[in-house]
């Protein structure tokens, strides 16, 4: 794989940072370049270095087993971190991600900005709101770790074709952050066109951190809100064991909030009125911010309901129908971890309606998961026997 030097062009008032990507492997329908688009007002934040493109593309290079040649400027600290990062991913997924060699004829230490920005990744969900709340100047007395900017990216949980909905959320969040005296940075990217959306739980970490590096010319620290606790760690695209390995000499990547359960995070932000009109956990596009029926919506709603805070939120339909929990299907370790956490919390509060419905959903999901496990292995055995 060759990652060419990034170029910056203008497009209808926006600035597009792109790098041509050459695969050795012939992969149909792959884009010829990876691009990130930012508003003109954020021009001074844009980096011309290749660090962000290397971080974003590393998993695809490992997946196809292609060594990487980087034509642009690359951080020596990042190269060192990527060596360890690859070893972790290879241990987690030995048959999927190969260790590859990375070379560049332009290895340079980036220049640090004075009073660098402290940026928080933001999606509008519980994790990002908790990180934001934790590092507000009022709650984090260390100026070096207090958030000054937030980053909201189009092309991740929201598809690029959902432009109107993104603009609606962008306007909503811009007003919110203006009241918090924090600058909202926004951007979009075509990274999911590289066939990464199908397993976003693995690819989202490098995509998010890569975007931060592309927009990190003035950055000093970048917070990645934790999805899971230290107790429930599992192979995942963003993890406290690997995120920091994607730092450079000037941009420190911090995995934030893994010391708190999702229920604890929800309790913390439920006392913060700012979240009442802005909490978004759903990826479905509709008139309301949250559909109030999918698994992600239901687990948040029942948690808020048990805390007596759901009535404060305008972004969910009310009341919550706890019987819908029984229809949820948990497909991976991440889903089961959140379900078990809510089960424990509902048992503690003796909310038997939630206990019974979520227990049923967990049982059915385990049966389906076991059936899929044996089905896949029987297919593999059949192929081996009749080759």
C-alpha cells in the first residue's frame, strides 16, 4: 500500500484534505483516495502531515497483508507506537490482521503548538457526554486537561448520504457548545467507502483518531470516550490498551472513562440539564433524535427510567415500554456486557419488569449465538472434508 502525501484543495468553501491510496491487492470498488472535508473556518486546524492517513489506513493494510510506504511526513513516535499496536491487533485477530512493515522517507517530529487544543470526540451519546462533563473547566481544575474543542464527524455513525440530518445535529450541537464556551469542530470523511462499515466496532478507533490527527495542527490532547470498563475489556477498535499507541510527539491520545460503568456515566450526566435536549444514542435517521425502540435506545431509556430521570429528556418517546427489551438480540460481547450491567442494576433496584425482560433477551441471544457458532464450524468442517 502506498499512502501519497496529503494535498489540500477547496470545494465550495470547504477544505478537503486527501491522499491517494494505492493497493497492491486488486480490491473491486475501492476509492482511489481517502479524504476528509472541513469547513473553511477550521482551516488553521488542518495538518498537512500524513500521520492521520497512516493511522486511518493501518487496519486495512494489515487486513490485506500489504506493507505501507508513506510519501508524506510521519511522526517517529507514531511509527514506534504502530509497531506495538499491530502486535496487539495480530494477537487479538491472528487470522485477520497481519503485521506489516511501514516505511517513509520523510520521518519528522511535528512542531508543537503553543497552548495546544484539548479535543474531545463527540457523538452525542452517553460516553462522549460523560467525557465532556468530566473535563469541563468547572469539573477538571487542570487547565492542561480541560476540554477546549469537541469533534463531531460525519461518515461514522451517520452515513454521508444523511446530509440533512447531520446538518440538523451540527446546528443543534453548535448552539450547545457555544453556551459551554467550547468550539465545535466538524468534518466528514469517505473512510467507510473502503468497506469498513460492516465491522465498525473494529475500525472506528483508528478512523476517529486518524481524523483527529488530520485536524490536529493545533492540538495537544485528544480524548477518546471509553465504550467499556476495564472489567469488560474485549478486542475492540478503541481500547485503553491500544489508543495511546496512536499518539504523536504533539498529540496525546487519551482513552477516557474506562473506570466507570455505563450506568455510572448515565447517572452522572442525568443530573446535567445540558443533556436533556441533546442526548443521542440512536443511529437511525428520523424526526426524533432517538427512535426509542432499538436496543441502544432501550438500554439507555430503561437506565434513565430506573434513575427517575427519563421524564427530563425530550430526545426520547415516553413512557419506556420495558417489554420491548425481551425482543432485543445481543450479537457480540459488547452487547452482552451492556445487557449484563443493566441486569445487575435492575436486580439491585428490584425492577422485576426489567429483570425478566432482559433475562429473556439474554437467554434467547445466547441460544442464537451458540447456534451460529456451530453452524459456522459445521460449514468449515464440510468444506475441509469434501475439498
